[in-house]
């Protein structure tokens, strides 16, 4: 996550993190459905309005790194060096995100997500939004000159690679396998 520069921004980021940590602790301890927004606000020692100024919904508390992940994906496209191929840059970023989300301490969180229809639905909508942002970044790169359909398809494939790999027994091998297919699709497009 980007480091906030000013004092006010640092305080806001610290409050946001305190709320997210309190929420995750309560969700893992009691179960996602058993915890209300007021419980989280009380645990974080903030007002409910403060909680909602940082998070749009209860589900967003679980996916508190959503914006950071989305920015990382688009920066994999926009910040890559000139003449650096797109697909390897995306592969590196997807692999980094998969490693983050398959770390040992992430397993209880993913179990909680899998057990909650509301969280699964939120995660799906989040992935679609990430794919649209990624597609827009690819389409905006004049060096790539692909159709909108090709950009959207490759973005969706990359986002799906993340999901497939995160659930695989060998996440890195899954990323490698899926990105071989993505590379072939990109060459055809």
C-alpha cells in the first residue's frame, strides 16, 4: 500500500487499518455473520459514521486491500518499462498477489469468505471491477493497439488466473500454466 505523506493522511490510514484489524479479528473469532457493524466500531473504538467513512460496507471490511490490489494490477500495465511485454508483467503481479493471498495467515480468511454467500458475491463483483480497470489500462496503452474485446478478455483471464491459482495446491505452477494460455491468446489477438 502507498505510504500516506501528510500527518492527516497517516492518521486516516492508521484509523482505517485499526478498523480493518478489529473487524477481521471479530469475524475470525465469532464468524462473519455473527458480527455487526456496531460491534466492529466498538472494538475499533470509533463511531459507526467513522467506520462508514472508511468502508462502504461490511463486506469491504474483509477486502480492505481491494483498492491497493486494483492499483497494483493497473500499474503492472502502466508502469512497465517501454518495450517490456505486457503478459510477463501481468504474470509477475498476479503471482505476487497470489503469494500474498496464499500466505499461511490468509487461510482462515479465505475459509471465512468461502463460507459466506455475501462475501463470495462481493469478491466476484470486486474481481469483475478489477478486470474492467485492468482492461482499461491495457486499452489505453498505445503500444499495445488491441481491440476492446481483446483487452477485456485478457484482463478477465489474468484476474481468473489469480482465482484459479489461489485455490490450487501449487499456486505458482497454476499461475505458470494459466499464463502460458494467456500468452497464446494474446499472440492470437
